[in-house]
């Protein structure tokens, strides 16, 4: 996992709701970009990759714009081949789901965003038969 992903991962565990939402925004952005890249690389199920990308975008559309943060850099060459190559990104989306679900409480919008993140994680995990 690269340094930027570690930073986002740490922020997802923050006690500050705004920090968690900003980290979720970044994680979902990365998830969508990874899914987009995999859609075109011919190494897995394109429909599942598209589902993952759409779920990430749907989750982000339910979150407030973050006040801080920046996109996590991604080079297509960083995505490893094979079923385990997507595992770091699936894990990040799964942790995003749990972080948003923990924040949701009575906030239906955050709960819905958490469910979209879970859908994205499951779809991305299945792209290469993980």
C-alpha cells in the first residue's frame, strides 16, 4: 500500500467526522479510478468493474465536499495483475464502508453512501475472481 493510501486509511479511523468523510471521499475517488482502469485492461469482468466505479461515484455524490485532501496518485502500472492485485483497493473500499457505516447513526445519507461503498468493494473483489 502506498503512503497516500496509508494516510487515507489512518484518516478513516479518525474520531473527527469531517476527517472520516474527507478520507472516504479520497478512497472512493481512488476506487472509481482503479475500477475504470481495470474496465479497460482486459484482465477481468468489465461489467463488475463498471459496477464498482458507478458505486464509488454514487457514494461520493452523497458526501459533502471535503475541505481538505487531494486525490491519491494512481498509475495504471501500480495495479498488480491477478486476483490479489486488487486486494489493497478492495480493502480500502471495505474500510471506507465500515467507517461511513459507523458515522451513519441516524443519517440516512451516510448510511446509503456506506452501502454504495460496500457494493463497490464486493464488485471490485469479484472483477478478477478474488
